[in-house]
C-alpha cells in the first residue's frame, strides 16, 4: 500500500537533511519510494514522483544540492539539503513556509505525523542510511497543528484538489458546507487558517481550522486549479482574519540566533551585563510573537511586556503537562 504523500515528503526531507553526504537515487528510492518496483513502468513512476517531491520541497524553501554520490565515479548523482541554508530565512514563517516549512513548522509536531517521524527515521536506518540527528534540529520548532483538518488540507494544497467541509462560525447555530480551492495554510495570532477561493461565493476567503467541524473531503482531479501568481498566503490571512492589537516586545536573544527577529527589529543592542546576548526590540500581536519566540527555544527570553511573558510561560507549561 502506498504511503501518504505527506509522510513520503517528510521521509525525503529527513533523508536529504540528515544525511552527511550526497545520497544517490537508489538509496532514495529504497528508503522513500518502496512502492515503485523496478522495471520500465516502476522506474518512470519513481522519476515522476521524485521530481514532484523535489519541486514541493523547493517551493517551501528547501535548498536541494546536487553532487557526486560516489567518491570514485563523478557520474553517480546524489542529493542533499545543507543545514546552513535551511536554518536561516525559513525560521521566520513567511507565506510560503506557512504551507510547510520544510515539512517542519506545519507538520513536524502534528499529532498524526509525529509517529511518522519515528517511522521515517527507523526506515532510513534500516536502509543503512547514516542520519545525524543534530542536523534535524533546524526543523523541529515547538509550534503544533492539532486541528484534524490540517493534514487533509495540506494534502489538497499540494495536489491542487478542491475540498468541501462543514464550517461553523461563532454566530451560526448550524454549520454550512463550504466548497473551497485551498491555496495555502497560515498561522496568525496563534490560530491556523486556510486561504483560498470559495467556489460558491466566487471570492477569496480565509477559514479558521478550529471552526471546521467535520471531515475535509477532497473532490475532483489533482491540478484542478492554479494559485494566482504573486499570492501571499500569510498577508491574505492577516488581511481577512480578525486583527489583534500589537505590542512592543523587549527580548533577550543569544548572539548568532534569532535571525528572523533581528531582520525586523527596531533595535539590536549588545548587553553589557550579559555577554553573548543582545537586547532586541520588535512589534507584533502577542499570539504571533509567542509563536515566534517559542521556535527559538532557550535562545530567546522575553523581558517585556508581561502579557507576552505570560503567554509564552503558559504554552511552555502546557507542553510540559502534555509530556507527562
């Protein structure tokens, strides 16, 4: 039985990111595409699937390098993802990353795929692939997507398939069925939204995942629609979803980390009384800032304001409680 595409993409991402050397197609095929048997038909199916999956990873920011997989034969082509390029801009969770930041921010901690991560590592180890776990730390943020609608929407986005789902707004007594062409997923103010085209209303819409109260069903063929050129999913989510007041946050950021925070900071000043740390000032809604701060783990500390500190501490306590 063929594995779900989301799991296969994650397996491929783990393989290319965690491997210490260029990985040849034979290893990639055995580890990530076992359903494609050898032979003319299987070879062609593998090549098509592999090319689509590479394109999917590149579209969300993964840099796939091509080089020699054999020290003695230059024509033995291999692939890898360098951590030094994966770990920088993607940490900001821009619009393209909202769909699946290297299969990390949006699906790494998702409940249905958390087990798949372990299976992927075990499978790769069984294929004799040497994986360096430390190389995977750049794609293990603490943001989760617990809504059941997340995975089927992510799958539909990758395949460009129309979906339908029951959706219940806060002011509605009963849910209504929506027919939708999803363009991307974005996190805004601590909540997940799907952005796309509402078929019945003929307009752009944003739906909050927590208000999808039933199964998401894909309908029709893959590639049934195209996302308009220049679409900024995150900007649309911010424009069409409820707005929240911004706060000015004073953060302590370890030097050499917090690239996304530094790039949009009002100010960055070294701390004389704390060598190796900088004082960084940024603005944003509390929920969004909490999202971003948590992705940096112990490298970022909230000094002020108190509502942001409280939000971060509350989420950390929830994580600890959930791990018990």
